C-alpha cells in the first residue's frame, strides 16, 4: 500500500503488558481509501526488529510502499522514487 508520509516519530518504551522493549518509528501517513472522500490517515508502526535498511532516512513528504503480513503487521517499507 502506497502512503504519503506526513510525519515521523521515534518510538522507544517498555511494554507494560509484556515487559519487553518496543522500539521503532511511527509513520504518520495519508493514503487513498475507497470509503473516504479525500484521503484517509493512519499511524503506521515499523519495528526496529524488522531491520529495514533506510527507515531512518524517511522524512515528511516522502511516499513509501508498506507491505503487511498475514496478521496485519508491517513486514517491509520501501521508499518510492
């Protein structure tokens, strides 16, 4: 799914539920949705555990292609040229 990045924020906290660290970035994004007039917006979490090269270079205004796995979590993010 191609999305336009509106903002990027770092995520770094310890989960109260599991006690495990949660690290990554949140991509605040806009995208086309057939059920929305105009653009839909969402916050997409990308975990550092994925080891995606170049994730730190994504900035507001970039377009990225986000891939999701069977369970709906992000599996890959690619910067579109």
